[in-house]
């Protein structure tokens, strides 16, 4: 039963179809199509890194790291190509395995930015090789990327000298003229 202003709609009264159509048109105005995107980035050694041994067992540490990377295959969104990105992450590392989470700021060629939050898991060998994978979500952006949403997956591999990241996913942006209530 649909309630409208405290009264029950009766079949044939016209309220149900009008309310339904109004809801559908309002929803369609805010709906945006998901667009596939992917890219590959190359990162060097962390520019900042702190590791603190937890002390509850051997090889258990918490790590805070920041890294800068360039896109070897840029991510493309809204007619813009990505230039570089900075990642800041925490890692709970225990005997070669880790739980990772953090944030990435992607800078596009025109200076607009995309904001990302990620989480995943990784492995490290005694020889220094590392691999990781996980998921990410767009949390916003600036300029043409204001209101950016989306999600995807990543895979990372490397060694002590750096890593390569492969990202795949989808994004959407508000339709032109949609509410600009979200400001970053």
C-alpha cells in the first residue's frame, strides 16, 4: 500500500503512476553510466617509510609508507589522461604476508585530481620480491572529475627498488548540470 500525505492511494486515482513516474525521472537525472578504465604505473622506492616492530612475535611490524609513481599506460577519464600519482599506505606485515590499506591521489595532465581509497593483501619473499592485489574505490575528484565515483581492482609486483601497478575498473561522473553540492 502506498501512502501519500497520510492518505492511502486508491486504484485509478492517478497518484501512484504520477509518484512512480516522478521517482523514475528524478532517479534517471542522477544516474550515470559506468565507463571502463585501466592503467599501468611504475613506482620507485618509497619516498617516506617508517616501520615499527609490534613485539608480539618475530617479523610482525606495522609500516607507514608513501610513494610516488608515473603512469606508463595512463588512466583516461572525461577526456583527461593521468600523469602521476602519490600513494600513502599502512601495512600490517607478518612473516612475509601483509594486509594493506591506503589512499592514492592521481594527478591528471591538466592538474585535476582523482582520489582513491584501496585495501588488499600482499606477500614478500626473503629475496625481496613482492606481490599484492586488492580493491579500490574513487572517493571524489577536482575540476572535471568533481563527483567522481567508481571501483575496481589492482595488482602490484616488484622488488626493493620499486613496483609496477596494474589497475582495472570503472568510473562515473555526474551528468552535466547535475547538482554541484559535492565540493572537493
